[in-house]
């Protein structure tokens, strides 16, 4: 396999020139077991305990899309992951539940397809969340409106979508019927990586099958009772397309809590943040303060109230997330410091015995 077609470049070569390491890209992951594409073909590799013992954070564990360096173990004829190359970017969210930990969905991404269907799944507020997540990583977002074969008024959905993202491509397709699939293919190029995200049942796997030209991914129908999608894809996988380019398929996202610095929110709601410069107070909360330019724009209908409330909600979520993250990072530092102190005591105790 030509590594350049997988996205390899000279930056990775300069980063680590250990000739014993076999560079490759993670295609699949299941626990400590990985499928890694190399020049020698796909190799099965293991993430050894020696690697886990020297990292400081779970985010350093390789994920689908990562470039890694493999070292062959001649004694047992297996390959171990010994090195993780620096990521160009990573698409992350907060893990489900109360823990303030990062879950990396995929890495080294060029384009993100946000796939939604024009049925009960369609929700512009959810699309805003996805966009805020993507704006964090300097990748090209593309919104894909699927299942247009089920409706007559496609333009109303397109117009509502463009209302939150006028500068982002919005593609209306039917993955089942094959309508406008060529529009999607224009964003998939050799050496570039595309990630699909969206809820269950929106047609991500069907779209991949259309791009491949055969039925590779398992496809499930939505339930008639509530029009909700069934979880079919259960693991992440990097898929190489016959005409070049790669797609990373993802399980449907049930819960989307942002793992964000806030830059994505600022970029997504740039119109609101630009207006805030004309508020009387620099620290205006856009609530009851006098001469608030943002509230005035909402009252005049220049910004919809729903969009404004979505902006406020994501800001509150970001503030709460940052507070939780600071606490989490402080506890991690305390834990590392305690571990270091115990090691020092162990060394001193051993010296005392000698």
C-alpha cells in the first residue's frame, strides 16, 4: 500500500526516523488489538503494557485514523505499537455520563460529513452542536441531508439548514436511491480522510455502500413506530475507497456533549459575537443590560430567538465543562504527584536497606 495515498507526508518522516519502526495507519481497533495498514499490507498489532505505562493520558492511546510506528517482536512473531505520531487534529467529545474525560472519535481528518435525514431525526440545534465540534479541529464540514426520496419539499430543509451555516456546503441526497451521490464524491480525494458522523438510522452505512459500489456495511431500517434508527454500526473503521480517499464510519451518536475550548462556538455564532462588540458593556451577558446590540437584533428579527437561545445554552454548557475539566486536570496532577512521591519513597527505602 502506498502510504502517501493514506495521507502520509514528510512531516511524519522528520518526526521519527527510527528505521526499525514500521509506519502505518490504524484501520480498526478492538481493545488492545489493532488492524494497521502498512506498506507491507494490513498487519495485526497489539498495544503493549509497556506503551500504556509510559503515557500520561488516555488521549495518547491510538484510535482509528492515527499514524503509529510498529516494532516487530521476533520472539513471538507479533507487532507491537511502539510510537504514536503527532496528530494533525482529532475529533472529540466528552464521554457519556458524569466523567470529564475526552473520547476521541477519529484523528487526522480533512472533511467531516454531518449526515442527517429529512425525517424525525432532522434538528438544526443538533446540527449546531456538530458544527461547533468540527470548527474546533480545522476540518471542512459538509452537511448531508439524506432520504430526500421520502419528501417533496427538499428546499425547505435546505433553507432551514443554510440558516445556521450559510458558508457550509449542504448536499441533499438519497443514499438508498443513489440520488446526487456524485455531489458527495466531489469531497473525497486521494490521500484525504473523511469522517461520517450523525445519529443512528440516518443512512451513513448506506451512503458508504453507494460510494463503494457494493454492499459492504450492514444496513438497518428505521422503526416505523417512532422513525428512530437502529444501531447497526458498532465499531469505527477506516475504509479505503476504490477511486482514492478514505472514509471513517462511526456508530450513531446518542449523546453529544462538547469537548471544546469554546473556539468552535465562537466561529459557529460569529454573527452574534460580531454584534456583541457594539454592546454598551464589554462583559454584556445579553440579558437585561441596557443598549445590548444582540438583544436588539433578536427583537428586530435579524437573529432568530431560537438561534440566540442555542448560543446561550452552548455557552453555559462550555462554562460548566471548563469548570469540570479544570477540576479533573487538578486531580490528575495531584495523582501524578502522589505517584512520584511514592516512587521516591520506594527508592529511598531500597537505598536504606543497602
